[in-house]
């Protein structure tokens, strides 16, 4: 039985920061959006004025069968809430391997919904990720030549989306290049109709070079039951589905100390950490060996940072790309898990001791922090950077969380996050 408060759009994301990214762009487009950390339980009550629900999973690097299972369970839950439009959000750098998980999940959802086709649209021009002539570019470089080529979990060695999808997806891809996107919608549809003939399922890959392309993509594909991609087209999709323009989120900052935890080794987060240090921030860098031995336990680290006078201490872990390359083994994976547990444990202790603002950098770290805090659902507030909103837990609306993917945000991101979550904002 469908719920009375029918939602307009149901979205699943392949990790938590990806979910908050998607939710922020929907909110920017005027949709009242709730973000859920995993599939809600039976006792969860969806707010009556909610229009979109984003379910954040852990499917980016899960085993393929588990990723498909969790994704389909989420789609079915969203259908039970009344959704009849669906979106699968993955990273704007198409984080995946030849085995999946973007292809198997997308295939399975198409089949579950009994839909013929959908689009693959990972681009996010606001963060310099664009698709041109079927190739994905990151800050002007083809994906395979960008820093993503050495990602520790999903190294990207191809730039053409069709080539990335080919080994992991079960259906053919059609590229629609920029000059074709500028043709009439009828001309594009004629091309699609010719391609889809005699195909059970299919994928279209539209070029997405700038913000104007978002409108073109939605005008052609916005009425489809199921779409996939990054967060780039979600604002245009929200406006299309509601018929409204943007509505500013009405959530204020709060009084209280802040904690920043960083588990990302991305170039962007490293630059943000250096900026925070240069601008007077108090930082503590975790030592790998002390974390492993337990000397730097969450309790010990929290006691150390609490002894200082800083109202917003930062605890972080960092290694160079060369150092990370040497840790791509079982020992390195155990260390990464221990670091995540330490950072999330510090966040939990901080919240228990009156810290009202928690800022986390890194997708895996953010997911661990959210799990440690125990919050499961969030209203979406203002965005600090494209794809990084302030989160307000439904269970405790006196808390402000900021959870960012490693590569997101401006150099002064941590300063902005502290300002926008504080009472003076």
C-alpha cells in the first residue's frame, strides 16, 4: 500500500557523501528533501511536506551482488512511499571497475522497473567534470589522465563512458554529442528511436559541457521513469518535476564548539587542510603506528584536543599518493579501517560532550561518522560548496553536520563550513 504523503522523486546514491551531494542539488532546485542513511526501518515516519527522498547506500565498493540487492531493496521502499520517478546517483568521476558496480546496479534497476532505457550522465560542470564527445573530463583532463587514474579503490584507466560501461553493463550505449544536443529535440529522439530498435534495454550518453546542457538534457529525458548520473542535472530535474524555482533552505546556525575530522587523502582536501592550518586552525595529525597500537584511541585523542582552547580543532589522517600505493594490501586496508574507526569515534565522543557542529572530509570517513553518531535521516540545509550541504538530523535538530567527498569544496572550505554552521550565520 502506498503512503498518503506521496513523494515526487526517489533517489539512491552509492555512498553517503554522494547522497548528500544529490540531496543538496535537489534542494537547490526547490524540492523539500530528506536524506536517509540506508533504507529506513519500519518505524520511520516520513515528514508530510517531504517531496524527495535520497537513500545513501554503501554500494560504490560493495561486492556486486550485495550492491544490486541493496539498490533494488531501496527502489522497492521508495515505490512504497509513492515514488514513480527514480534516480541512481553515482560519482561524477564514474567511480567503478570493470566488474561494477554502476553497470550491474543500473541494469538491475532497469529490469526491476521494466523500463527500456535510461541515460548515463555523470558530469558536474560546477566541479569541472564535463562530458564532451562521449569522454569524461576532470578539470580539463580526460578521466584516465586525471588523478583518478590512481584511485586506491576504483582506478580509472579509460575516459570514454561507453568504454567504462561496456565491461560491466549488459546493454549498448548511444553517444549524443554536443552538436547533436543543440539540434531539435525531435532530431535527437529520431536518433534514439533508430538506436533502440530491437533492443530490450539501452543507454544514452548525452554530452554535458556546461550548465545550459542540463536544461537540454532534462527537456529530452526529464519525463523518463528512471535516470542515472551525477548530481549535475538534479537541480534542473527538480525544477522540471515541481514547476518551481529554487527555494532557500530555512535552517539557521547553532551555538557551540565544532570538530573537523579528515580521512581523505585527495589533493583538494589536503589543500583545504593546509589552508586551515595557515589561517590559525588547531590540527592534530594521526600517527599510523599509534593508531594501530591503540595509543591514539578516540578517547585519548579527544582528551588531547579538548585540553586546548580552540573552538574548532581538526583531527586528520594523510598520506602521499606514493605512500598510499604501498598500502594497497591487507595491512593497508586494516589500517584504513582503524583510522576510520578512530575518526568516527572521536566525532561520537565530541557530540556526547556538547559539540554541536561536526565536519567530516572523505566519503568513507563521512559514512563512518554518520554511523557512529547514530543519526539516520536529515533535512537538507544550505550548501557550503556545490554538492556539500549542511545536514540537520531529524532526530536532533540542534546539531549541524557537514560531510564532504574528498575532492569537493573550495580551498577555504573548512572556514566556510564553520561560518555557515555557526550562530553568527
